[in-house]
């Protein structure tokens, strides 16, 4: 029995390693090769879209960081949709220089619906084609002064969707905020950057991206309403043949949750959203990946799989546990314990190494005291472990979109001073 269990465990580990081997190549490429550099021959006209719900504490800093860009201000208009707000977000946004629309709809709740509403009004009042491209930000974001200038370089070179470098306002708050931040830094440096170097499609992650107006028109606005509308947007456009670009020199900062409750609720929504995207688009991705050898589709397919895979593994282990009533339960429990201990040790080491490499390469960009940077490296794998129960619960629970209170009201200059 032990011999058979060992063979199954090894075979499964080899299969997983084979599926994810290419992501190890991503890390090597990110370490050895310099990012692509672009120059722009034209300064395009842009609109900035911000969906905000009770964000009066932070939104003024975002608008200010947009208004003080090195890019010509007359080529950038800021639009805010104050979505079901009960505070003075709309008033503060207007005072900061944004064009503001207010939306009150308790039935269609979520960022996707708010963006669709905002684009409809922009099309009505200004015309979608009045702008070459549309930036999308969350209200808690703030931008480096040359953000739009850098994004314009990639956009001007033919990329109709461009994502950027996601940094954190509050890396040093605690092990939760640092866990998010380190993962997003790794995603920027060793995933999207490597994809860009290889000439395959990148993926949008939440906020901080740019869309060509032609795509807005082709889609009749914004029509992505799943719990992870960013991943849905990425997958849908990749399936349509779009190649999403990445600009590592365009840096923005966002605020990460600091309580486990907020983090649990947010990642539960993300995990459920990944399931939604997988079940809607998984078949198409698999067909394009394995029959048409489309690597970008394979990459997105593998990106969507881990949460489902963890749940399946949990189910298998549960099934094996049930067998303990028929077979020798001591042997079964011993084998399961050994397999779990080995797996958890390997996973901890893998995430620790990913965190270490990211910490070393992005050290100067992480705004936090050195001691905290090192300390939170050791808690990073623990943060990632918490995805296991979240992924499993998300199979049976369908969470609704809920806003997370943002309270870190800080400028880019103050972030650097950290």
C-alpha cells in the first residue's frame, strides 16, 4: 500500500512540475534579460476612469497624482463614477479637478457595472473616439509622476492593452499587506515582464492598465461583470487574439488589506471569480492551448487552474481518509501525514525562494524599513498557504462584491520617504 501511495504522489508531483516548469523559465528570463524599452512618436489623448465607492479619504491623492504628471495635462481628462456613495466622494473628486458622475444602483453592484455606466455617459457627452485610450484605476491608487509618459511609449508602439508595475503603499503594515505586495511585485517582475520579453501576452491584474478606444467600441463599452472582471477581460481579449503589453517603468501604488477578515473576503471573491472565468472560458483556452499550440492561452489556462487543483487534491485526500474505515487507518493516516508534510515543506520553500528573489531584485522599489522587508520574507509563504482553505471554501460559497475601506491617505513622495 505504501509503495503504491508513493508512486502516485511522485507521479502527481512530476506532473505538476511539468505543467508549471515554464514559470521557472520566466524567473530566469526576468533575472538575465533587461526589460524592453520603447520610444513614442506621438502623445496620445487619454481619459482616466475611476470607479469609487465611499473613497473620500484617498481619492484626492490619486487625482492629484494624475494632474501633476510629466505628460501634458491638456491631453488627459479624469472621470470618476461615484458608485452608490454615502459620503462626499463626488464633491472631493470635483474639487480635485475630475469630471464626476454619480450612480445609484443597488441591484447591479460591482466595479464592472460602474465602468460600463461611466463609459456610456462619456460616449454620450464626449464620444468614445474623443480619446485614443482609457486608463483604469482604483481610488486608492497613486502614480509616479512619469506614469502616463511611460505607458504612452508602449501604447504608441502598437499595444492596444497595456498593464503596468504594481507596487504597494503599505508593504510594511503587517504580514498580510506585505504578502499581497510581494506577490504583486513578483507578478510584475517575473511574470508580465518575462511574457513581454518572450513576445507573448501579459495579463491585467486588478487596476493600473490602459485600453485602446477601439477595443471599447468593439465591445460596446465594458462588459465584464464576473467577480474577477480583470481576469475575465484578459482572457476574453487573449482569446480574441489580442496581445496585452507591459510597461515596467510605469509605476503605481495601491493599498493592501491589513486585517485577515478583509483579506479573506477579498481573496474568497477572487478565488470564486477564478472559478467563474475557468468554467466560462476554460474549454476555449484548452482548445487553443493544446490543439492550436497558443502559448498565451496555455499560460492563462495554467493561471486559472491552481485554485481548482487545490480543491481537487483536498477532495482526494478526503476520499483517502474515508478509506481508513476499510483499510488500516493507521497506515493511511501515516501516509497522508507524510505526503502533506512533504508537500507543505516543498511549497514553503518554493514561495520562500520566489519571495527572496523578488525581494533582492526589487529591494530599492519596496518602500519599507529594511528589517521589515527581511522579516516579512519568512511570513510570505504562510500568507500564500492561506489560499488553500480560501480556494476550497470558494467552491461552495458565492460571495458578493463588497468594498474594502481604504485609509492610507499618502502621496508618492511620502511613500518614498518610508
